[in-house]
C-alpha cells in the first residue's frame, strides 16, 4: 500500500468520503491529504429514514464546499441510500447491494458465499468494535428482560443463521477478534468460520478507477434509485 495514491502527474481532485464507522479500519489505509473523511454511526442502519436523512445532511453541507466528488462508503444497505439527491458534485457509490461485498472484494465473492451458506452472520474488526453482534444484542436485551428471556429472544431473532464468519482483511491482529467471534458462534450454537477478505474495493473507492463496479451520478442529477444498481 505504499507509493502514489493517484499515479498521474495531475493534482488529484479534492474528495469527501462519507462512510459507516464499521468500515473505518479498511478505509484508513487509503486516506490521504486530498480526501476528507466522515465516518457515521452504525446505528443509522437500524432505520432507513435516519440513514438517508443523516447522509443527505452531509451531502448538502458538502455542496457548499469545493469538493470535486463525494464518495459513499455504503452499499444499498437495506435501501438506506435510495432517494439521496446529488448536489453540484457527483456521487460515487459502490454498485453493491450488501456492504459485505466491500469486505470480500466484489459482489461475485459475496454471491458465492451466499450461495454456499445463505444463513451467515458476518463480522469484521470494525463490526465488532463499532457495530452490532449477537453478544452485544444480548447485552441490550438483558437490560429489559431476565437472562433466560433475553437469550430466548436473541435465539429466536437469529434462528435463521447457521454460521458466524469472521472476515480477515489482513489488518491488525486477528487473534484479538477471533475469540470474541467464536464466543458469538458458541452462544448461538452455530458453525464458526474465517474468510479471506480483500481491500481492493476500498482501494478503488478512494483511489479509482471508478469503473463498472461503481455508480457515478451526474452533477445535480436525479436521486439515487434502485434500478441504478441493477
């Protein structure tokens, strides 16, 4: 990951990146002085309207500054980015339905995993630190219910999952997250596995090229719609 970020003789455009906080570990290696990064709370995923509103606020603020492009470190994320209105700058968005594709390096890699084991709960280092896990859900439920009821609610909610998969993107010491991920699998009584991840999608988002793997909206164009990702 050494060397030039934009291997041309031209000065790179100034970019704004808006991304979920769980993806910060994978994005940080590719940030540089020409990019301003804003990492938003994972909790926005829980309500589509909250995510859309928070992102649009940041996009509208960016319209008042001299950014050339706005990068979104999100997939469709339960359609949470649909309806976002591009300002005077183009929006550049990974053309993926689920952000797990970003950690695995491509939509094809995610589709392959889904075909092999559709009932998978994926974890990454960022997800464990800043997102939500079965264990963290149990902690939340335990504040409102007795232990037996809290576990029953969790297992009912997670009954369709058959695997916990920890994605290794090659960053940091995986051992510090492996034990926690395994505890999640043991709690649910399901299979644990580790998957080889990739930083390639994150690198392309920050450095380019923005090819067919990305949706590039027009300046001030129409709002993001589902058919744009098909």
